[in-house]
C-alpha cells in the first residue's frame, strides 16, 4: 500500500505541470489534482485541494516556460 501512495504522489507531481494560463486556472488544475490524489490515498480532500492549488501556482510562477 505504501508503494501505491508513492506512485500516486509521483503521478500527481508530474500532472502539476499542466498549469494553466492564469492564476485561477492554475489553482483549479492544482486543486483538482490534489483533491483527486487525496481521495485515492484516503487523505483529507480539502487539504489535498489546498496543497495542490498552492503547489501548482508556485510551480507555474517559478517555471513559466514549462507550463
């Protein structure tokens, strides 16, 4: 089961590269991915959404050419 969580975490991190053009789109994409990962790993959906949104916004702002 621990391996499954690492695989999902890795896939989620890769999926965050699908940023969006605006901060709103970045937050929505990251939040959806984070919430989905939380559901699969039996974590808090709200926390997953917040962490995913924040992570995606930060990633996109730091790496604008990769989005």
